[in-house]
C-alpha cells in the first residue's frame, strides 16, 4: 500500500537574477524603467515572505529548511505548516511514495495505476 508524502515548498518569486530581469524586460516591451520596477516589486515580495518565515522560525522549535538551487522546502510542526499553507506562504506538494527501486525509471511495470 502506497503512502502519500506531503512536502511544503516556499515559492519565493526569485529564480535567477538575469533570467528574472530578462523576463521583466520582455513583458514590459523593452521598457527598462518598468522592468526594474517590476523586479523591485518581486524582490519586495520575496523580502516579505522571508521576514514572515524568519518570525515563524524564531517562534517555532523544530522548523527545518532544505534549500537547493531553485527550491526551498520547509518542514516543521504540522499545525504550523497548515497555517502557512492556508495563509499562502507555502505550497503543498503531494506525491505517492510507491517507488520501485528495481525498475530503471523507478516505476513498477506491473502497476496499472489502479488502487484496489
């Protein structure tokens, strides 16, 4: 029987500084002033999210973070994570832990996807 794994991802509106700015320039039709204003807004949003999480971490024992390249995942007490998700500060990602290590792609070739 497989188990659903739930993770909590912190969706900071920052990817890569050059890619982010290039996208802002494109959507602003080359208007550099508007592109930089939009980028500043994104950085302001990221700052507010980080400050919110700093407060949560300071007040909540047991918080943990996995920060890897373009992803930030947090873990902690379920009740705290539920509030952060409800308030829109984290996104819940769920996946099935049904992983077949014997298969090349990790999928069970005999699994038809139907749970019976």
